[in-house]
């Protein structure tokens, strides 16, 4: 804006000077006709002298002068003001355009020409005003008019140029004229005096004397040219150095800007200090991480700006500036710690550092790089958690398999004992209670299988409201904790494993009881919900059932809340740290989400989110009141555990079947094919899914189906590495028996499957 205003004023000034000169030149043109030959000679002389230019140094830059002033003064004294103005116009144009080092625009040549016209006009007018007479050389050499005319020429010429320079550069006019042009005044007066004497001698016909007089003029011109030329060369060298310095400053500024851009682009916090550990610079990320701007941080001790704690947040860590300066790098290559962000969040950070040296190898400070590794630490913790779950799953699967096998043998033998009709009523009751207790023990292995790959939920569509209500009331019974359960009447169904969901609700309510040692209330609400923005539900689920369990306990500290689902994490002296970990795994395997919210002194609420089922809910069968169904036919039993195979065969005999037993899949295939060839085939096959070191039930069934696509096979297992127990039909099994199973379970399963098979293929 300021540049535009200056340019506007300069244009106005140059235009005014040019127009004034043109007007004066137009007035002078007719006077040339009075003495054309003399004017022509003086015009040629002035043009020649104008080409002899001298570079005059200024305070800022330089200007151009010529010896044409001598010719203009002669023309004014001998021909008058009018012809001298015409000669001045031509002389100014030649001086501006001849041998010019740079191509100047037309308006600049015109301005220089009109500047000489105005200068000669001012000199002639002053000469006449002081009583001088032009044209008569004898009368023209009065000392007063000569001095006045010379002063007028000098002042007019120098002030016009000074004003142009002052307007374009913004300098004060007086200082510009005083510093750049005042010192040239003696040259004008000396030239005017010498020219006047030479003109007087020439008018008397003494041309030899004229030459003698002109020698000093030539000497003065040469001296000025050499001296000013040297000054001009020196000024160019100074200007070159100034330009080099300015270029270096620009390069330095550009490099500094590139460095600033680089530091802004780095995703890590970068902080530099001096030798005393005072902050000298920090980038934008460091400002955000520390909560201090660069202006407020510079000059402060690094420990005041970057307050590091140990990874657990228990003790303050010192930034090792001195040790970095001694060794040139971080003592331990890098340091992990924690940092309290401006918003109060605790961040995990990684600190690296190195010493900074100048071009001579002298250490000048330290550069520190602080990286936010909070997300990386979280992912590492997730991997550790997953590893723990995997290890626990392997252990749980093995324990569950062995435990279920033992229970199967116990339950089977109890069932056989109960089938003895000679038992007393009291003994039969005891055996019934023992069988019921063993079957309840299945829930223990159910929990273990949750962590194993074979613990996939065996889901069916169901309304879980009654299940939640019964589980909550049972969990708080006999304690000082009250409960209230609200179940929405229109609650959607879900695909769930009844035993696993019961386990989850029981674990959470148990935690609520333990959080209220002095008693309180557990409020449970069940209802429908829809996906809300920001809720991270797996898959494309949009509708789900929500179970919220709220207590009035002491609450969970924030640092513990994020770890409550980790295996083995517990704050209770007698806790195992598995309850919530199991619950989290169960809900995840159901395609749902388990969340927790808590505040100290207020309590905790757990939200269980389960996807809505689109299947029809089958009616719940009533408790069995009819007798155990019996049957007939050949049944092949395959199990690697001899005790289980034996007790299963005994149970089948009790039910009326004819059993055979084998220990692995290869023997089962061989025995089945032999029976087919002997025209006495097996009606059903009951196979264990997992046989350590041998062929399991799935592989054996695949081979059997090649020979008999209608084979009726039942899978039984307490653990499945592949998780096929939950999807038994996908590999061709017609039914399943989860160990331990009761006599009724075995009887009903075989009776229903064989009845269905006979309906499809009637016997002849």
C-alpha cells in the first residue's frame, strides 16, 4: 500500500517537471531562427560534451554528470536564454541516452532533458534579474550576475534531482540534497568562471590563450573522472558485498523457515536447550504436549517445561541434559516415562536426545525428541492380554477335557446304579442328588471352555429377560444387598448360550456385591437399543439388547478401569482376576460388547450389548415327566478313554441297544465297514470328537460318509480344538452330546435321531 502511494507521488512530480520544461522549451524554439549557425555549432559542442559523463557517488547509489554545463553556459552568455534552452534540451537527452548501461524508459530521458531546460531557464532569468546583459560578451561578464546565474543553475538542477530521490526513497529532502549534491557546487562555480574567461578571451581573438585556459578544464574533468570512477568502483564493490550479505540473510531466513516447516511437520515433540539446560526452541507438537508456547518456554529450565514421570507415574524423572552433553547421547539410548498432558490425561512417552555441536565441533546444547507412545503401549498391552488369553485357553481346554471325561464316567455309573430296581428309596434319592450335582459341575468346565478355542458358545434364539432376573436374584440371595430388575415387555430375542450369559451376569453381580460391603442395591434394566454414533459394535449390527447392571459401590479408579478385563488383574486379596475377563470373552464370542463406566464414590455400571436375533424363539420345553425312552439297534461307540467308552456302552445296554466300543477313528471306520459287509450294519455311531494322537470323530465321519451317506452319527466331547462342537451339523453329525451327559440325554438323543432316520428310510 505504501509503495503504491510513493509511486503515485513520484509519477505526479516527474510529470509536473516534464510539463514545465516542455512549456519553457516551446517558448524558446522561435529564438533559434535569429542566429542558426552559432546555435548549431554550440548545439554540436554541447552534445559532444554531454557524452563525456562522470559517475558521481551519492549517499545511496550514484548519479551521472557531464561537462555539458560549460557549453550551456557559453550558449547562454553568447546567444541568450532562448537558444540556450534548446541546446539544453538536446544536451540533456544525449547525456541520458548516450552510452547508458541500462535501457531506460522514454519518460526518464524526457525528464532528464527537461530538468536541464529548467536549470538553464532559472540561470538565465537570475542573470537578467541581477542586471546582466546576454548576447554582448563585454557587458555579460559582471561578477554579480555570473555568480547568481551559476547558483541558480546549481540549485535548480540539484533540487530537482534531490526531490525525485527523496520522493522515491522516503528520505528527507534537505538531508538528501545536503549529503548527495551540496559538495558539487564548487565544480559548477569553477567551471562557470573558467568558461567566462575563455569566452572573453575568445571574443578578443586570443584563441591561443583560450587553449591555455581550457587545459585546466580538461585536467579538472580528467581528475574528477578518475577520482569518481574509483569511488564508483568502490561503491559497486560495497554494493556487491551488501547484496551478498542480503542474499546470505535471505538464504538464512529461507533455511530457518525450512527448518521451522520441517519441525512443524514432524509428528514428535522436538525441544532444544543450551549448555545450561535452558530451552531455546520447541516445535508445535512440543507446545501441545507440554501446554507451553515457545515464547513462554524459551529461557526456562527444561525440567520446568518437560515434567517427566516414571512409567507408573510415581516419581519425577530428571531430563539428563548434563549426561547427554558428557556422552553425546542419551545414557540408555532412550527413556520411557509418562507425561501429564494439558487436559489432564496421562500419556506414555519415549524420550531420546543427542548433543548439538557447531561447525568447529564445540557442543552448544542438546536436542530432545519426545514421542507419544500411548497408543503403542495400549496395543502392546492388548497383545499381552491376547497372549494371556491364548495361554489360558490352552490350559483351560486341557483341564475341561479331562474334567468332563471324569464327570462323564461318574454320571454314567450313577445312572447305571439308579437303574437297579432293587435300590432302596433312600439310596435312589442319594444317587439322584449325586447325579444332579455332577451335572451342575458342568458350569465349571463351561467357564474354562470360554477361554479355549473349543469354548465357542452353543447359541439358540431366546428371550434372556427371565434368565437375567433369576440369575440376579440368586446371586444376591442371602446377602445384605437388595436388587431390582426391570425387563422391557417388548424386549427382542438374542442368539445366546444360556449357560455363558448366566455366567456373565452372575460374575458382574458378584463384583457389585463385593463393591458394597455394607450393603446397597443393584439395579438391573433390560431393554432394546439401537446403534448410536461412536459406538464400536462388531459387524453391521444396528439393533441389540442392552443389559445394564448398576451398583452403589465405591467405584473403580480410572487407572484400574482400563484394565478390569485383563486376565489375572484384581485388586482383591483373594481374587483370581478371571471373572470379568471371562465375561468379556463370552460377550465378544457372542458378537456383542461389554462396557464399564465408573466414578469414585458413586458406583459402577456395566452395559452388556447383544445383537438382536432374527430367528424364531422355540417354546421352552417343560420339565420331563415321562419315562426315559428305550430303543433297539446296534450302536458303535468310539472314545479314547476306556472308562467313558465302557460306561457309555453300559448305559446303551440299559436302554436296550447293542453297543460295540472302539478307541479311535480308524478302528471305528474299519468296524463300521465290516458291519456293512456282513449285512448287519450299525444303526448309529457315537464318537468322541477329539482323540489325542489319533483320528478324531470329524475325520472318521468324513470317511464313513463316503461309504454310507446316510450314516447317523452323534458327536460327544468335553473339548474341541476346532470348535466344531458348536457347529456339529456343518460336518455331518446328526446330534451332539456335551460331556458329561445323563442317561436321559443319551436316551432322548438316540431315540429322536433313530426315529427321524426310520421315517426317512422305512425298513422293508
